């Protein structure tokens, strides 16, 4: 039986001696104690106590049957004693009780085996640093990536994806034609090209607050805008001499596209205007200020200070239509001379 259930014969004998002779109440208490230890994790040899639990049900059934049989036997003897009244039946009953008590005493005196504990084998601690990854030497000829350039490239791609999503949302959103200024600006500027980026939020300049004659009549507000800046490489003679496509020159700003929204102008007959102002003592940058009538305040941006191309063929545009001021321009490109 022990070999069939996966226990050694000596352990099976210990289990049998532990359970045999116990009353039903004692076996019930033992089962509760073992289950409590296994739930709390204090039972050290789980397989041993699981084997005891499997056999407990059998011994509990035997003990229950034995107790029922003893009670029925006593009742039967009591019924026999009444009509006969003989001493032999009493002696027989007392003899049976003595045998049962002797058997219980012998079972109680049988030693209960202690659980066989498995010795815990401790693993040796790993040497310090044994989990550190090995240094892999890459190809020395492989070109290293400049983190700043990689971050800038990633930012441009991210802005292109965001603008494409915005364009898709605007195209699918059922908005009135009069209020769909951003969609009109995107249509006027065209699709994003390589080197294009959204411009304005970080380059907006806080202009000095002014008091307009119409402040008491209208609530002043800043106009909304949707702008782009175009950057790229300038392949003049100098850059062609000192750089190539594998090692390109630094990108420079080549132009801007401004779309300023004025949907609620009081006097729509007067178009908004822009002016160029100095940026303090800086000669590298300047300020472009946009001015319109009530209820809009002025708005300004810091841009690169270079000479503009005013030819329509080279991208210049300055129009005010359907409540949007479009100002598009590129910078002049100078020839490098030795």
C-alpha cells in the first residue's frame, strides 16, 4: 500500500501507528490542526502531512463505524438483559467493555512518530558582480549618433505625425466652414515637408500691454495662430567644399509661414498688418509684430534676422482672406565667393 501511494514502507508504518486506535473526535482535532499548519506554512514536510490527511478520511470512517457498532451493541445487550436478568450477560458486557478499554489504552501508549524533516540545502551566494553584463565591444568603424541631432530629428518627426493626425481629425470633424480656420491654414500651407516644424508657442514674445480706445467697448483678446518654420541645408560653395551628404552642415532657418486668425474683427474693411522691430541689441534675431483692429491685441514672434525674398515664385505671400492673415516668406540665399 505504501509503495502504491508513493510512500516508503517505514513511513507508511509510522502513519498507520499514528492514526490507528484514535477516536473520531481525536482524528477530527488532528485534521484541523494539520490543515491549520499547512495553511500557515508552519508544516515543514508537506508531503508527509498530505499523506496523513489522505488516510485520515479512512480512519475517521473506521472510528465512526466502530463507535456506532459499540453503541448498537450496548443497546442490544440492554434489551437482552431485561427479559433474562441473568448475571452471564452482565459479565459478558463488562468483559467486552474491558477489552475495548484495554485496546484504547494500548493504542494510546503507542508512540507517535515525529515528522521526518528534509534538510534545507542553502545555495551559495553568488559572487559580487557575477550578474553584471559583459561589456560588448562594437564595431569601431560604426558611426556614433549625436544625441542632440537624434533628439531634434525625433522631435521633427513627432511634430509631423501630430500635425498629420490633427489634419485627419479636422477633415473628419463636422465643423462649420466659417470657424474652421485651422483647416484652411493647413490647406494654404500644404503638407509638411522635410525640415518643417510647428512654430510659435516657444517663440512668441510678450509685447508691452497697451490701452486701446476700444477697451471699454470690447473685451481684448489675443488672436489664435498656426505657424511653421522651415529649416534645411544650404549647399553653397563653402559647404560643398567642407561638408558632404554623409557629414552635412548645420541646418539653418530658411523661412516661415504665419497664419493669424482674426474671425471677429469689428472693421473687416481694414486688413491686419505686420511690422519688423529690433530685438534689443541682438543682430541675429528680430521681432515680427502683427497688428489688427478691435477686439484683438497685438501678437509678436522672435524670428531670424535675414533678408527676405519678396518674389511670389520663391514663396512670398501676404494676404488677408476669410478672416486669416497669411504671411509666408523665405530668406535670400547668398552665393559663396572665394
